[in-house]
C-alpha cells in the first residue's frame, strides 16, 4: 500500500508478479503432465515396447523449448514482454487442445513440440519480466515467485492426472479402458483452464517499464514506475535506466564470450546448467511409470506416488528459497551433488537387489527433496550472479540453451539407458555424474553469498 507516497505498493506488485508467474505455472504443468499420461498414450499409439520412440515422444517438447529459448530474446526485445506473454498463453492453449484431440502419433509429437515452444518462451520471459518490474529492495523475493509457480504447476499436473485416471478394472486391458481411450486426453485438456485464465489476466498487467524505456517510451515507463511507489521513485528509476542504456554501446557477440578469461566464467555457467539436468531428477517426473513399476507399484499406486513426490518438491523448494541466502550458493550446490551421489548409489542397489515398496519410494522422495532445495533453485541464482554485467544477457541465454539441450539428451536417452544398463545401472551412472559435478563445483565455483558481482568476477577469473 502507498502511505504518504513513501512505501512500495506491494499489492500492485504482487498482482503483477503473480500473473507473470503463471507462465511458470503453465511451464511446470505442461512439462510434467505427460508423465502421468504416459502409461496410457504409449499403449494407445502402440509404442510401449519401442524405447527410442518413447524417448523421442518425451523429448520432443524439449526440442520446442530450444526453439522457444532461441527466439525469445530477439522477439521480446522487439515486440515487448507483454505481447510475448500473449503468444505463450495462446501456444499453451492450442497445444493442450491439440495434444488431447489427435489420433496419430505424428500429430501428438507435433503438438508436444508446439507446446514446448511455449515452455521455452515462458522460461525466459516470466523471470525476466518479474525482475524488470520489481524494485531493487524486493527483487529477489519477487523473482522466487517464478520458481514456486513452476513447482506448483508440476504438482497441479500430478494431482490432475491422479484425479482423472479411473481405477483399473481387474481383467480389463489399458487400451480398452477409459484411461486408455479418453483419460490421457483429459489430462492434457485440463491445461486449457489455467492457459485461458493467463491470457485474460495479461490484459491487466503493464508492459515492462524497462522495455518501454529501451524503446524511448519514457512517459509510459514513468507511469508504470509511479504506480509502484511515487513520482520521485519513478524518475530515479528512469534516470538510472537512461544512464545504463547510454553506456551499452559495445556489441557483444557469441564469439566474444569465449575470449580470454571470460571463457572460464561462461564454461562454469554452462557446466552448472547442464549438471542441473544430467543429475537425473527430471526422469523421475517424466518416466515415473518405469521407475515406480520397477519398484513393484501398480499404475494406480504410481499416480498417487507421483502426487507425493510433487508435494515434496513444493515443500523443499520453500526450504531452498529460505536457505540460499543463509547457507550460501556453493554450500547448497555441494550438498546437493554429494547427497544425490549417495542416494543414487542406494537407489541403484535397491533396483539391483530387487527391493520393492516403501523403501524405494522413500529414496525417490529423498532424491527429489535434495534436488528441490539445492540444484533446482540455486542453479538459476548462480548463473545470474557469476557473469559480468557486459555479457550477462547473452551468457544467460547460452547457459539456458545448454540447460534445455542437456534436458533433451537426458529425456531421450533414459529409455535407452534403462534397457541397456537396467534401472540400477542408469541411476549409478547419474550418481557418477553428480560426483563429477561435486568435484567441479568444489574446484571452480567460489561462494557468491553476500558478495558484489565485481568480487565474484574477480575471484573466478583469478
């Protein structure tokens, strides 16, 4: 509320941030909904025994993500953040309707790729927009809305899948059941509700004032900033932006990122982004059927277990948000990588000795909890801090692209690895990757908590 024009209008800012964060909610929902539908659409499309096609279907959305990330920077700079929100909302809506309507695998994959473009757009635009509309004193708190919205979207997809799926009738085949014919379709169609709501709510938020200023629409930018606090605050914000824009004259190219000592920072950012995916947690969400079936659970129990993992994901995301400024980025990253190493060692042993039931579920839950409070949120914080100001925008885009490319490789290869190495060998492999990540972080990444960006840059380059 505004009191004497001195305090920040939190109600207005929270409304804007929550609407923008819905892009993250849809990202999380669209990303994970396929995991619950997988047991049914694979049989419907007759690919339940074709690992390479299973991997391609699951990974196809990530191909769309890469396209969305690749085009989002140029499009948002040219047409504005708000206009691209409309585009993302439309893509999510069309993709949800199309994916649930099709009767052929080719069109199913097409709409998954199309929806992936929406995910790629949202993963870049939503946190960027929230950062640009938030005053410096509360920016960190508001940007965490995005990460929270993503995990809430994941949980919503998991609960929706669980509620939609009908109990399995003894003796009835999945293909002839309601789940096999219609259930999996409604899992995708349910996304249209938040997607349409997102589209409507976008009309009620302003364009990013920083984008408006970059296009020399100073009066409009001033008006947006003024609603956040007062005219004096707005003028100060606008003056700072004008100074920054006047200093940005050098053209930063991709080749420039890998010149001299800057290459070390960029490589650290890329490796950390790739590690967040290759640590293997996302396969638990996308391939829950294989993971829980191998642990002795039925389809009905599997969907309920997925909900449990989703709740754990949300709860421990709050833990990560609370501890990142207290325990430090490096400390949490080290804890996450070494923790997952030992959990995967035990999980692999459980599969190797054919242990079933609650013990395996607890190990999966423990792995998700560890990831949710460490690698999941902290990776985004680190890659936003370690890059020098002059290369931050492009370097962030390169790191994000590397993250989605790594996600594509992870998702596509899991069925192949699972068949070649078995569940135990696959998780032991992920454990080795986490151990390598622990060593890399320990050697190359300084603690960035409480330090200026200049101090971080100097420590990494020395």
